C-alpha cells in the first residue's frame, strides 16, 4: 500500500495504491470511490474494498477526491485524473493499462457513473503534465447503491447541495443525472441496491438500468429485498453480502 498525490501542485487529493502480483502478467485495476454524499469519504468503502479486489487478483486504487465545500466539476476532474494516473503509472504498479475500471458507493457511485458517461475532455485548466495524456475513460463501472438522479422524487438533496449548491439550475441537475448521460458506447456496468434503502431510493438504480437497456449497454443488476444504506461489502449480511460474489463473476466475465 502506498499513497500518492494526484495533482502536481497539491497534496489534498490522493490515490492509495493496493497492487497485486500475478503470475500471468500485469493485473487489471479498479479505482475505488468511497461514498459520503460529497460531504466526507466513508472509510469502510475504501481500504476494505481494495483488499477484497486484491483477493480477486485485481489491483485497487482508492481515490480521496474533493468534497464540499468544493463543487462540480472538481470531483469529476479528480476521478478522471485518477484513471489517467493509474494508466500512466501502470508499469510501475504491475497494471494492465488497457483494463482500468471504476467502482463507487452512493455518492462515489454517482462519481464513478459520471466518469463512465462523460464525453468531454475532463482536463483541469493546468498546469498539465504527462499524466494528462492518458485516457480517462474506464473500461467498466461498478455502482453500489449509487445516487444517479439529481432531480425528481428519488433525488438525494444532500448530494445536490454538496455537489452543486442549493441554487443550481435545473439544466445542470439534469446534466449530472446519470440516466440521461447514457449512450451506446457507455462501458459495461454492474449495479446493486436494496429495495428498502431509505438513504438513496432504489429508483436511482432502476432508472439507470432502464437507460442502459434502452441503449443496449451490457449490464448486470441486483436488487436485494432489504438492507440499510451504506452496507459496503455487507459481509455481516448473509443475503446482501452475496453481491461481492456476483460482482467477482461479472469482473471475471469482462476480463478483469
């Protein structure tokens, strides 16, 4: 495990590497985005998840991205930089630069989904360096009880306030809602949620799944009957804890 500053001029945003050694060559990688409503970052959705990915033979990189009072697009720029950073430093961490995915929980799932559906350059104003030359688009995305809607009855008001501010125009909220961002070239996604999630309604995942289906995007979706928001790996729940096995199979099926 090693922590690295993500931007050359600031140590506020970091990426923590959890590499693995494989006998069959460079490892696939996943950038992990913990949740926390863009207010804080949940520790149980960081290192423990990276260790689980390591157990699958996958290198993991936990992103500490900017949260409130920082606003959009700064978290997205951090996530894009993280994928670029992993690809740029792939050889030094035993990673296959062609296989870099993202995984996020709750607001971190929203961030991972933004990155997976973004079509713009996702470059900071500067200064620029060699890392910026790498591709920022992930090869797949895993979204766990993710916020996907910033408008409508399923919107998470805390995420809206922290990410864009209470006075953000409706056009921006629509732009940052994931279902409307899906295109035919959106990467494969694995989604899971619990049906009675009181923190982020399951309608968030269902709306995104419908959009993926409309555009023919490969997806796997699991809705478990019950479970509180923020379960993380959910190892203490014999039903919801099944998601890690399902996700491992999805990752293997995509070459991860």
